[in-house]
């Protein structure tokens, strides 16, 4: 099985670690390098970057299935989770999945007047109750690749009058999902969306979700270039009111990376990634090590093999050690030969965590 990416990537190693950081395609590296050159001579790349923010917003909106007016552009999940945390009334109950990523859940925990309740991922929908204000969960768990039953979570939240916040960081780009099914979604784009670090998105409802844009700077104005001094007279009428001043160099590259995902199609990427993940699941099970995540996830986590990551790296096979688990993550630039290489080296690796 060949990769889907053609000549966009030229990895010099067996890189199976997209759940940590995705590779950046050639089409994105070229404008990024040009902007870096310009940054050292004239600084004129900034205008290009602001145009790239708008193109990135539109492309991301298409990937997750919402209008661009419902997408805010920023730099991190934690900031947008914090924005939503500030909107909750004192005493509100926030339901989170046990062991979910800290950047998603910790902004709620640091508000001492909120009640954060934890439930197992598999029990999350059943744990929603009438006093729950917000349900917070990652679509795919970073630690082990388990996929949340988002349909059940959304239905339970609606039944009890709660809102939903879903982190798409480990799914946007390979798992077909519509952000429209949830009240809020957040995602960093440096993983499966192949952008540089510093690109992240928030989606909000049509009514903007009742959020107070507490981080609003000049870019959040309806006319940003008339909002650079003093109090902003009119905030953007769209989700752009939640924009943060962009990491300009990262956004220069972002629309090109997002375009690659659009051109290939999320469904095609999903089929490719899942086939490779299933190949690895079967192979590692044959070695006597069943994985955590079930078929359907592009992330495969194998308990008890975390320390093998170091030996694999010596052989230039790159995966992650997460909570004692070996975590491999497959994306469009990977191939069946790389899966087989991982299994070949792993067969001789120590089996202790």
C-alpha cells in the first residue's frame, strides 16, 4: 500500500507519530521558507499572513462542515477552552472524560467556583445529568486512540439541556465528523491537519454561544484595521470576534496544508489510515501484545510496550511512549512497508513498560 501524498513528503525515517506532530508538506514549506527570508529583510510577509488566516478559516470550515462565519482562528486549545470556561456561571457542573488531554480539561479545573466531574470515556453519555452545564471530551483520546461515542454524548447533553465542547485535535483531517453536531469544537492543526504549530480553530453556534470575547484584541474588530487603538467600537459579527492575533509565519503555511487534506478528502485519508492501523493491530497482536483502541482509530496504543519507543528510535522508527503505552499513529504519508518495519523492529524490542 502506497502513501496518499505523492511527492509532498520526503521522510528520511519511519515516522509513525502524527498524534504528536504531523509532517509539513512541501507545498507548505515553500511559502514558509519564502516568508522566513522576507522576515529577515522587509517584514512584508505579514500582509500575506493575514490573508492566509482567512483562507485557512474557509478551508478548515469546509473540512469540519460548518460555515466559515462560525470559525475563529487562534493558536491553542487551552486558550479557547479557557474562553469557554469564563462563560460558565459560578457553580456550573462540567463533565469531563477521565484521562483526557490537560489543555482541554484543565482550564475548567482552575476555576475554583466550577464543579468538574470526571467519568470514564465509555460511561460519559450515561453520566450526563440535569445539573450538567457542559460536557467536554476529545473525539479521539490522545493517550490511546479510543474514539468517543460522540453521538450518544451529544444526544445525552441535549436531553439534559447541557452544551458540548469537543476537541477535534486528534481527529480533524482523518476522521469524518461535522462540527455542527456540537455546540463548540476546538482543534490544533499541527497534527493530522499538517500545519506548523501555532494554528488552532474554534467553532461556535450561529448565535456565537453566549461567549464573552475576553481575549479580544484589534483583530477581533469588525474592521480590524480601524480597531488598532482605543476601545474596539464594534466587534466582528461572526466568530472572528474570538480570533487571536495570528502566529503569522505558521498561518502563511496553513492554507496549503489544509488544501492537501481537502484535495485528498477526509474519507480517503480515513480509509488509508485505518487500513494501516489495522495492519499494525493484527501484527502486534500476533507478537502477543493486544492494543487498547479498537479498529476504526488511526491511533494504536499497546500497553506494556512504552519503553520500546526508545529502541525503535535507535532504528529510526518513531512512535511515542504515552503512560507506559507504545502509541503509533498512521497518516497519509505512511505505507504498509513502514508498518512492517515497525513490527520487524518491535519483534526484538524489550516488552517491559
